[in-house]
């Protein structure tokens, strides 16, 4: 679990420039570790895990949200991240780790999410 927490440290990603290679490696490692983590979860904690997953973007999937984020002048690393990762849901890791989809981010920037 400790290794999973290190890989999940999304906050550390803003201190480096993401590249296709290290982001792809992170996606592969997270997908594998998420499967391993949930496999023994119930035996370890006594209850079923939530839906712990990393959803990768399907290759060549056109995404209007990425164009909208680019128009908002968000950091290029975030655009690069969303070209590869659709969403991250890890409710059973630490206090829960969630990375909303690009569509949710665009909706939030447009005022569609709670502001307080």
C-alpha cells in the first residue's frame, strides 16, 4: 500500500514536467497496483472496496473538453495528463484520491460546480 501511495502522489507531478514516457509508466503502474490493491482488500479490511480505478483515454479519442481547457490557458502539463488519463478514482487509498475528468474541470471553470 505504501508504494501505491507514492505512485498516487499527484501533487508531486506538478514539480516535474510530465513526458509521454513517465506518464505512460505511471498509468501502467497505477493500473496494475489498483488491481492488486483491490484483490486482497476485503480479506484485509473486512468489507468490499469501493470502485478504485484509473480510466485511461482511448487512443485517438477526440475530446472537446481538452480544447476548452486549452482555451482557458491551463498549464500544459494538465492538458498532457488529460490526453492520457480520463479519470482517477481511489476512494480506499488514504482519505480517498480523485482526479475528475477534463469535462468536469471545464464544467467547474464555467461555474457548474459548487464554489464553496
